[in-house]
């Protein structure tokens, strides 16, 4: 999230799971073709730790959770990478674990897509279900769907599934604290401030804000000393790669304050 774009800071070939710490919890997996179908967990916490350590070449300590919002998070502790995973990952097959390892090792965007798909398929395992979110893309002057399509086509080619919506309208009391856009990792949802739904806002400035939030979607958060770095130097480089970066900055400098104070 950010205050103004000038301060922009940029997540199958399925096979049977190998017997590397896996457990059946008293049940048996059955195989149909190349897809393993099971009604019980395939991995224990210890088994996941062992397998991911093998795949990454690092000391991985898995901690299983029932978190209803964050499915995956990491922190450093005494030379080990502590990986907090939702319990749905005890049902993950080898392809998902390989993708998880690639994500942890290289922040591989393709691996992030596989993980996103796995989480989407296992929503029923999240306690309390999923909160229904009303998505509103068509505004009075701008259509966020068209902006999203335009930015993905021109700047990314293809990205993991993401949604976009206008945020709630509210009175602006402090223009300097307005967030023009935000991205929710848990919901995979971009929210755009409705102040940008104006005929005074050019399409390329709106696209820049959407581009910034898409960077949050496709670039995994980096860790430094156990803390997440959202707007690191890599993010800044991608931010400046926006095709109309100079035009967007120029419009911001000339018109944004006036827009927010009107």
C-alpha cells in the first residue's frame, strides 16, 4: 500500500507423493492415472520440514496453522527458515511441494501461480470459509477491468489470478494520507481509491496505480532479518519500467494535490 504513486514500493503434472516423511494417517491414497486422490493428509509437520529442507537445501522448520487469512509466511530463527503453513498443505502433492520450494528459493512467479491455484482449490479447508467480497470494476469514468487487461497485456503478458475493485467512497479528511491503491495478499484483490474515478484523471495514471499493485501481486515479499520488505530496490526498478512512468509522475506532480483537495 502506498500514499501516492511517486512512492510506489512494486504470490499439473501431478504425481504420487514420494514416501519422504509422508504419512497416510491410517488411510490409503488411491491413484487414478497420474493423479493421486486421497481423503487424508499426506504429510506430517515433520515430514514437510524434512522434504522442503531436501528440496531447498536449507534448514526449513514447518509450523502448521489454521489461520483463516495468511496461508504462508516465513521468518528467520537461529539460522533456520521458519515456514508457517496452513494445514491444507498436508494434502499437497509433490508438484505443489516442488513449487513451494522454488518459491522459497528463487521467488519463482510460476511457482507462485501453482501455490495460488492449490490454495484456491482448497478453500473448503479454511476455518470459517471465505468472506464474500463485492467487486465493482465499472466506475463513472473509468473501467478497472479494462485498465487491468491493458496493464497485464502490455507489462506482464500473464499473471496468476487476481481481482480488482473500486474501494468504498468516503470523505477525504487528510489528503496526505490517502492510499490510491492497495493489494491484499490473502484475498488476491487490488483496491483502487474512488477518487481516481474522475474525468480529470488520465487513463495512463490509473494504469500506473494498477501496475504498482500488480507488482505486489507477482513479486513475492522479500525478508530481511525476519521482517518483510515491501518496497525494496528490485521493486523500485520494476516500478520505473512502467512504459509511461515519466508521464504518470509528471501528471502527479502537476495535478494530484488539486484532485485530492477538491
